[in-house]
């Protein structure tokens, strides 16, 4: 049999998932692995979310919805923007998606053509690069160097070298946790608009900032595309439910593509997600534990020879320099998992040029697990 393989499928592996697979294999063999490899809350979805899903299952009819999602959920998301950001976002500009992953697919397909140049920050979330590469989009990785976040100066330089069609950034960022200050975010959006560069703002770690209030890019331009998700703050990773806020002219193109790719987001998850906005007290308690874990790692990781490579402003990640121990973070991560039974993600996922120097530790787990992980690493390094 002859199997035809396209060049589009030849993208870089998502190494965090490979590490997770190996960690799960060891766990299945009875090895007590502490995983700090993936950005997944260890808490279940809020009680009200699970109760709504249980009732929907009992009622028995789970089917297709509109491609852009249930009207009730789009209305709830719009109300969230009014309550949390003080912004009036019409529900008609909101598209509910099968996780933020589907939202990125839809944005890239609706906004860019093969060969268009789209800028992202390095280090950055690997799926941006991998999805765009598979679609034939020319990914322009802007090395941040000593800067914590992408800013207007980066964009001007990259555009001057060769014009950009789009820019994608995240705040708080994965893997660094860095937050773009409000004035810098305003300048970044304004500069993009002046240069004719389309903006996609990844805001899936909003409500998980520790030192400053959330600022959405929507505050600085109505033509910005924002992507968010119920996965992180709302503890709903496996429910595969996210959303987009779109410029009005992109709503119908996104809807047309979504109809063919996904038909609709899962109705069960949509019904449940409506209740997520009512669970703030429960979710803030979870965030309080992240903050406790954050304080622990900010102290312990540098003590163990992992200086922070970026400020831990938000999300639930510590991004560290590992060169005191190794110049090959991939090999180091595998060795640490095999010998110390602690899983973390090598920087290669996030930066193809300098990622051999760095590693990301997720602190979304229990506090006891974080304490145990630091103790294991300390014993191992000795």
C-alpha cells in the first residue's frame, strides 16, 4: 500500500505532550511521577458546571447547535466582558469554539492566505507556529532576548524588514507567564493598526494575573481578534470549549469555515460553560493555591540553580534558565523524568533557537506536589 504524506504534516512535535505521554507510561507502571509538564489545572470543573452537564445528560438530547454556538452562552460571554472589563461587546461578535485550538485554526484560515507573514514571540506557545506552518503561513518568530514581552518596537522592526500581514501575542504568556503592561499593550495594538497589521490577542490566561488587573486588547481597538477559553481559569480543559471575539466583518467568514470544519462546538460543554461565570468564589480559591505555589517556586527554583528567565506575572508557569545544569534541555527533561520522576517541559517547544537553554515548570498542581517536586529535584541534583 502506498501512503501519501504531505509536507504540511511535517511539523515539530509538541514536546510537552510527548513528556506527558512518557510520564503517564511511568505512572501506569506504578512510578509516582509528579507532573509539572502541561498547563492543566488539577482541580475539576466548578460544581455548578458539572451539575449543569449532569442535568443535560439526564435530559438526554445533546445535538448540534449553531456553528457559532448557543445564544445563551454567547450572551453570558458578552456579559462577562461588561462585568470584568467594562466593555460592551455584542453577542453577535462572539463565536464559541471547540477549545481555543479550534479558534486559532478558524482565525488563521479566515484571516491569512498561504505565504502571508505573521509574527509571533519566541519563546511562545508552539501550536501557533505548528498550525500556521501546516497551513503554509510564513511564521516570523521574534526573539524577545532580554525583553519579557512583545512590544511595538519589535513589530516595527520586523515589519520594516519585510511587511507583516498579522501579529499574534499572548498576555499572560505561555511559557513565560509575562504580562504586557496596559500602556505597552495599547502601543502595540496602535502600532499594528497604523502599519496595517491584523492583531490576534491570546487571552486564555486572563483572570490568572497576580500583580495587575486584566487588560484586554479589545479596549484599544474594535478590529482586534481575541481568543479565550474555559480551559485554564475555569478548569475545563477536557471539555474543549473556548471562544473568539471578532471584528464584525470576520464573523460570517469564521462561521462559514466553522460549519465545514466542526459543524458546532459540543452542546454539552456549552450548556455547562454558562455556569462557569457564576463560580468565581470557587475559582478564586483555586487561583489562591496557584499564588501559593508561585511563591514557593519563585524561591525554590533559583535556589536549585534554575534562575527565572521571565517574570512570573500570570498563568501558572515558571520559565527557567537550565544552563547551570545542561545545555540540552530536552535531554535534561528526559533524565529528570527518568531519575527524579518529575516531569517538566523542555524549552525547545517554545523557542526553536534558544530553547535548549530553558525549561517550563507548570505549578497548576497541588501544593503538596510542588513541595515534593522541589525536594525530589534537590535530592537528584545532589
